[in-house]
C-alpha cells in the first residue's frame, strides 16, 4: 500500500498529535444498497424513457475500442442526435463503455470509476475481449469475462465494431432500458460479495475501500 | 406600500414562460451551431429529457450543507434576477416585483449565483472544482467591472435607479435606445456580456476539454438538475436586464423573444469564431479594452 494510506501518527497545526488510519477515516465503509424503482409504474416508465433518451457516457476510454467511440463525436456519425453525450466525470455519467480489453491495472481504475456513478447506471462491453477474452484469451494480465467483475447490460461484438455498430448498440441499449431490464447497479449491490471476491482475486495491489462511494 | 397577492401567480407565470423559453433557446442555439458544423445536433427537446433524467436518478452523494446549498444559491440568483426586473414593459401582469432601485439589486443578483456555486464547489473537496472556482471567480470579477461602470453611466444619464423608468425613457422609436444615445456604455457592457455568458473565448472555466468541467465536477443528479435549470434561466434573465437597460425593453412577448434571441446570438457569433483565452489573458483583455470604455462612458455623461 502507498505510504500515505498507511496508519500513522499525524501532528496537527495546533501541536496535538493524533492517529489517523486513512482507509477507515477518509472513506465511507458502507456497502451499496439496492435502490428500488419508483413507487408507481407509470413514473418509472417515464424515468426509464428519459434515461434511455439521454445517455451520458463516461469519457474514459479503457482500451483500444475507445478509438471507435471518438468518431461518434464528429459530424459524420453524430451521436448527439440520439441524446448521447460524453461527460468527463463519473458523478454525472450513467453509461460506462468498457471498450476492448481490460487489463487488471485498468480494471482497478474502472471499478473505482464505476462505483462513483449514481444508481441507475449501465455498462456496455465493447468488442469480443469483454465476452471471452478475444485476442488476449491466454494473457496473464487481462480479464477474460467482464461479467464476473462488473454487471454488463449489453455486449457489442466485433474487433473493433464500426461506429455504425456502436450506434446500433446504443439503440438496442435504449430498448433494454425502456423495458426496465437494465438494473445493473441493483444486481451489483445484491451480489456485492461475489463481485468483490472476483475482483480481489485478480487485483493484487488493492488499496481502495471496498466500495468507492 | 401594500403587497398585492395577485402578483405571485403572475410572477410564477413569467418564470414558467422564461424557463421554457430558456430550455428551448439553449437547444436551438446548439442546433444552429451543429448545422453550421454540417451535422444535426441534439433534438430541440433534449434539455427537458436531461432534466427529467437527472431529477429521476435514484441516489446522490452529498458533501455537506454548503454543497447542497450551492445549486440552491445559484438557482435563487437566477430567479431573483428575473423576478426583480420588469420583463414586459408596460404590462401589469408581467412587471414582476420591480421597484425603484432595482438596478443595484440586479447587479447584486448577477454575481450572487457564482458566489453560491463557489462555496458549494469548495465544499465538494475535488481539487478540479477548486481550480475551476478560482478561475471562474477571477474571470467573473474582471468581467463585472465594465458592466458596473456601464450601469453607473446609464443611471447617471437617465437620473434614475429604477429599470422601469429607464425603459420608459427609451420608448418612442429606435433612435431613443441607449445604444444610440450612450454608445460607450453599451460597448463596455456588451464586452462584459461576452465574458459573463461563459462562451468562447471566455469559457475556460466550464469547458469539458479543460479540467473536467470545472466547478460542477462533483455535482450530480438533483444538484446538477438544479444547476441545469439555472443554466437555462440565468442567461435569459441577464439578457432581459441588458435588453431593458440598453436596447429599449420589450413591450410584448414576441418582441421579447426576438430581442433575447438576437442578443444571445451576439455572444454565439463571437464564440464560434475565436479560440479560448487563458484566465490571465481574459482578465488582461477586460482591463485593457472594456474598462477604459466604461470609464469614458462615465466621464462623458
């Protein structure tokens, strides 16, 4: 663990020394909870319609598939007319596109970004590396099945899929969201121990809290 | 001075009309910019969908009381700015709460929202928010200076602090507008207008390609929805003040829509042509170009 995350004695500005344990004191230790849908079906349908027509993607290109996401911002493919925007911060995003292979180093950061997003949130796996390891199926450093580490709502196959395939994938994701089936965040909260055990099995330098609120 | 309770529904009606107009106008401006760039851009009603989505998020993280109050201050700054200036001149229904001396109150409300957001973003604890706030506050302070000078010049010229009287003095033909009777004040104020609309070349504070979105970095779900409502409302309210002070006010809703749209397009025309300034460059620009115009305006009156 990094030196600033160890338990240590700190001298405050007024001269009093106190003990600080950063992993416990600076982070929240509560596990995630299942957040139920809105109390009335018609309200939840309205919210799901709004969530599907206004998808905000986290601007975090995790792998080589990010090169297929960038043309969507250009005039040729123009994802903005579908309501899709890119946001730079996980607090404001509700879709996380895992674009391509996911090395264990990136998986740790992807988990940190995913857990900071707000419920309801969606994950799309781009490319065949998220399905079965793809081109890196026998690599020591990448994960082979994304489903074991993060709850995935949709896969877009290809190596790499063309931008038109991504747009078609977003349209399919909208259908999934409107049907009310995209409850990845609640799945994550329900099976939290299983996901966490899988993640800790591949990430050996874990220096984050269990859930990054 | 008695308070007429009928003013409250009228004020809410004005607020409703202006918020809807702001949401549609913002999307329309984005669509015009998109068409100029040979693409289709967002649908016109996209702002409504974004608001519904953000209000409908199921969870949110708070960093404390000031974090919660940041968007509240910002929205109350926008609402206050709109409700204390006369929206439609001469209409009893839409004059809102304007009174003698509301010019100084308008100046106060223009700055109030940014201060509230600064306190909220500072409490969020994100270092990018802190950098964004230092940039934003310094730029807004420098941009506010020529506007204040122009307002003083106009107040001295018309010998009144009530916006309703200033609009009344500009009726009776286009040559009576302040833009023709006091051009230096209007020039200084329009330069300051470019700065406070947060469009290029002055958008280093909020541009997503800079530090991740600046002050609203930690804001999400309902907090962000409040700030987005403000972002639809506040530019319109500021343009209403500009319209009343410098361009003759509006005597009916269609003229109001047209004038607000045209004044907004002034900042868009400048924005699509120029790249971004750094913060010290923009402060230097305001102090060299806009403030002397304001000083000349005050001296000449």
